[in-house]
C-alpha cells in the first residue's frame, strides 16, 4: 500500500499522455489528407522564421498590449512547466521536491522563486485577457463566427490557466518545510498565512490536494488542446517553418495549365496526343479545390494552427466594408470540415465514405470567396504565418476552371482579354485613342 500513490500517479500519467498521443496522431493523419507540397527549400530562412515568429513572438508585439501580455503568458507557461519534471519524478518515486536535494538551496530557490513570479504575472495577464474579451468586448472577439464553442473555448482556456497558476502557488504556500526554508517563495509567502490557523495535518492535505490537482490539471489541459484553438501552442513551430517563403502576392501557376500552354506554343507538338496516365503530362483530377482533400497539407496544417485571434479579419478590407468574408472564418470552416472528414474515416474503418458534403458551399460560400481583394492583409497580420488567401485562391480556381462560375464582371473581363487583348470592351488598336480627344 505504500506504493499505491505512485502506482496511481503512473496510471494517470500513462492514460493522460496516451490519450494525447492518440489525438495528436489523428491531427497528423488529417493533415496528411492534403496534397503533397515541397516546403524544404531555403532551410536557413525557414529556421529563422520559426525562431523569430513562433519562438520570439515577433508578430505578436505589433499590437503592444495584447502582444506583451501574450509573451508573459507564453514564457510563463513554458518556464513554469519545467517544474513539471520534478512533479513527475516525485510522483513516480515517492520523493518530495527531489531537485531541492540535487541543486544547491540558492539555485533551487532562484528557480522556484522565478516560477512563482511568472505564475503571478501569468495570472494577472489572464485576468486582463478575460476583461478584454468579456467586459471591454474587443470587437474582433465578437464577430458572428465567434459564437457557441469558439466563444466559450476562449474563456475556458483562461479559466484553466488561472486555476493552474493558483494551484501552483497554493501548493508552495502549504508546503510547511518549503516555507520554513524561506528561499524561493516570493509570492507564496504572502499566501501561506491564509492557512496558519489550520493544523499541520490539514495544511498537508491541502498541499497534497493542490499537488495532485495541479498535475492532473496539466494532463487535462494537454488533452484539451486537441479540441481547442490552443493547438497552436504545438503547431505554431512547424507552421512557421513550412510557411510560404515566396513574396506576398506571387501566385503559383498550375503545372498542368503551364504545360498545356507550352504545348500550344510548340510548333512540333501533336495537339491531338492524349496525355498518358501516370506521366508528367497527365491531366489533374481536378483544377483548384472544392474540398479539404484538394488542398495541400500545409494549408490543412494552417487550419489546425489558427488561434482564432481575429487579427486577420480585423485587417481585412472586405470585412471592414461589411462584406461576407472573414479570413478567420475561412480557417475555422476548413478545420471543421477536416474534422468531419477525419471522423468519417474513423467511423468507416480507415476509409472515407462519401457523405455528399464538401468545403465549398456546405461550409464556405462563393460569396465569401469573391469578396476577397487578394490584398494579403490577412497573411501579413497573422502572428503564426497562416495563409487564408491561398485557400481562397484554390477554391476560386475550382469555381472558374471546373464550374465556369466566375462573377459576370470577371467573365466579361476574361472574354475581353481573349478577344481584344485587353480587359476593356474595345479593340486593342483603339487603346490610345484617348490621347487624341480634346
């Protein structure tokens, strides 16, 4: 029975970490549903992007208030969770503050003291975030797509963070030998007097309860990430590494279309030769994208990485003028459809069973797609280099090249270019007539 707490701890840890790994494998599986794309070029620039943007939070602090608060929470969570290593060792082997015996009192006190200060800063930053979201009601948190689960998810994660930080401080404050050492308790020393009226046995029970609640809370938080927008905590790093390095506004050409034009320009080519299946001249199954499996894997990873912060939508000129488009909603809907496809695969033994739905029309409407001005403001604003525009462009391609469903104005322009060599409705020979007018 002496080892029962250690056995229980090991079981809880195995179940918690195992469930997390299971869900993470689902995420990876769903991302791999996307088409192949090579993003391994220019490794030095990619590492620089990841270090600067994901690790260094470079784009977050462009909006100083929320940016600096986010840096506090980010650093606090990363650094404080170093202490989880000690909790895991203590839980598995029945020790108590094992690093206190390994490190010198000054070093251990400095580490735990730093953790306490960071925990207090995280707690205060989270309160400010909660006030901004629920009292001040910053506009970008209240767009129409931020209802139901997306709205509640933002608050749930704030409550999680407040509780975990509070448990950490209470755990230290009720550790009587730790408080007696008076090293590493710059915050908990002010909380400890709250419990002085209780007997030592009760204080010890509170300390153990806070310890268990803290580690179980961390495991719950870890598994909650899969269901939350906060999956970006993990995916921001690969997302920034594999981001598109081409200049903004540079569209990629469809290889099949390029080859067809080259064929038309080649006087020696046989225009009637049918493309052979499996060769480089094979006609693609579909031009553009109508469902998530038509997108590439980086675009699908973008959808899972979306933080739902709304910076993209708050900078979108189409959205600001009241049009239907919200770049954030594009990413959220892409992720929702991807999750639906993933559940379909799970239900049907690893294979996708046609469900009569697709990303286009069932989730994202043509009205949203054609409202986009292709200005790249959303791409520029995203703190983790997500590219909603690339998804919009692929779905527009499908509408134009597969369904001939471009807006009338665009069809007229393309017809004029085809017939007149210019987007205007007159002969290209008359293009300079304006200079002769009085």
